[in-house]
């Protein structure tokens, strides 16, 4: 076997240092002292999966020229997901050198493996088993691992922990089996009375425990303190949109000196059916920034945008204590300080604030086709999707009624429908440049849509140097002021040279 290259040794040592400093959830790994190219790992079964309680031992065998080629991946412990001691075909393994990225670390590999394990996607080396079989194998995994000398050698402390836990389990089981039977010499009447008393006592104890558990649960919920902020910003993103997220973090997210009590920013991303490699990248990104929200029930597609919006709002309501929520696209530039200042002036418990449209006709063809639209010959008034604000009360209403909501193809049309029957405070603001194409550049804009990362950097530089986003203002298309005194179909008349932003 060829010895490791200098680059492989250097890189693997750095990866190990990083793994020790920043452990991967549900996984640990160590190189063999005698061979840095062979690592052994243990993956712990994730909560609320058939693998919960299981510990799965495997190995990574790296090529001598790592990181320029990927490793072989094996799992030794029976899991019901993979064949044992068999090379596994994953996008992060040596089956796919064409898609391998040298920047991926051992941490990336472990995260990709744990993510793929929790899926049902077939691959070379995978097997099909029932949930019951997986649960049984998880329960037996500790005993199986202790039979493997290499596991006991590499994971000495974990092996000792398993021995103690198994010994305690065996002792408990032995006591249950050896309990002496009741005194059979007692009369049938005494026996019946005794049984009745036991049943009564058991019922009382069970009831007391149930009440206690409920009270403790209520107390825990009462004590739960959510992160508090005035304005929670949801930047709708997709897995491969790293450049946009990084640009936002380095531009308009830094445009206000206000702290987290004033605003917080998160990036909701749908991860259902996501490739393990992409998931691993996202997890590494989230380790570094901590601002990604993984929506496990959402598949990223145009058809699922309304569901994604609802799930994002639901997550916000359940995980943050906020007054208002700003939903923006990842190609929108936000003047956070100006938004906060304006919001203080128009704050309302049922606020729906943005650039309102009431005259749009439903699409009947193309990717935005609304086959199920029957409410009217126009869309109901809705704020355009480059960015809009809703109050906590409206967000909570959406969260609490998710199972009853109708999802249309357009997520922004959907929100307009959901809020149409509420006592909603509609506010139309031309300073929201949030249409499907930008209206130009105006220093009054609070949000401006359809901006590339390069354009965002330029706008931020202007803002930092001059206090304005535009060095020269211009208008590419006219704006309008919404007329609430006429039917929605007549609401929005664009006027040239009107001075409206």
C-alpha cells in the first residue's frame, strides 16, 4: 500500500483538529494511530428515527493523495440501511470521484453519511428492511460493537460505557424474571381483594403520574423563553444559493448597527429529498453562521413555494418572539434602519405592508398557471413578493391554520388569500420596489428587488460612503399609489413623471 502524501497527512491532521474542536452532531471519528489513512467512526441514531438508540461503527479509507480523491466508506454495524463491511456508493465516496470536491472535510463526509442514512434512497450497498427490523438492530448495536476488537480499541471509553449500560440492563431484566410469585396459600377471596387493591393503587399512581407529567409539561412550556426581536427577517433561499446568502451577510445585514433585539435574519431552506452532498454543505455553512433554517417537509420547487412560505412562517412563530415579520427574496436589498424607523410609525397589530396589487389577472399558462383559481377573475389584493411585512398576529393566524390553508402556485397570491378574510390593515408603500422587475433606483426605497450579488455590493458601498443607495437616481418604469376608493381592478394606475418612487 502506498504511503500517504504530505498533503494528505497535513490535511487529515487539520480535519481531526477541527473535528475535535467542532464535533459533528450524532457522529465521532478517529484515525488509527498506526495509519492516518484509515479512520473509524461511530454514528449515533438520530432522535425520532428507527435508528434512535443505535450506535453504528464504520470506517473511512482515504487515498494516499487525499484530498484530491474521495475516500471509501464502510459500515460494520448492522443497521438495516446498509450492508455491513461493504463499500458504499455515496456522492461523497470513491464511487463518484467526478463530483468530489477537495474542500470537503471529514466533518463534511460524516454529515453527508448521517443525512443519507436517514433517507430511503437506494444505492449500491444499501438494503431494504422494515422499521421494526431497524429498531431491533438499533437495540442490539451496542452488544454487536463490543464483539469487534477494533471498535473496543479505537473507542475505548465508549466501549466501557456500553459494558456498564448492558450490565445494568441485564441486572434489571434478571430481577424482573426472578421476582417470586405471590403466596398461593391465600384464599381466593384474599387473592381477589389483593388484586383489586393493586389495580386501584396502580390506577391512582398512574393518574397521579399523568397529572404530574401534564403539569410539568405546562410549566416547561411556560418557562420556555424564545429569542426576542422586534423585526424577524425571513430571506427565502435555496440550497445552492450560497453566494447570495454570503453577499447578504456582508452587505445589507450589516447596514444597521441595531442589535438582535431590533432585528434578526434567518434563511429558510427546503431540504426534503435533498442530495446528501448538498445537505452536508448546508450543515457546514450553518456551523459557521447559524442562520439557516432547515424545512424538513419542503421540497424546493416552484410548485411548493406557497407551502414553503407557510412552513417558514410557522417556524418563525414557534421559535421566535417577534412583533413583525419581513419576508424577502434572496435577490432583494433591504435598508434595515429605514425599515425599522418607518415601521415604528405605522405599526399595527394586523399590519400587511408592502407594494400592493389588486388588478393582476390569474396566470392560465406557464409555470405560474393557477389551475385551481376560482375566486374571481382577478387575484385578490396581495403584497408583491420581493418583500413585505406582516404582524405577529397575522403570522400566528397562518401558523395556527396551516392544515386548512389553500396553497396556490404563487406564494404571494396565497398569502393575500389567507389574509383576505381577516381584519387586516393593508398599507401600500411605493418605497417597496418589489415587483417582478425593478422600477429603477431611488434613495427613498426601503427594499429594492432583482439585484445580483454584484449590484448588492455596489448599493452597500454607496450606502456606506454617502448614506444613499443610488449615486444617480433613475426610473425604469412608473410607479403608482393604490386607490382604495375604487374596485381592486381599477386600483393601480401608473403615472409618468409623478414623483412616486
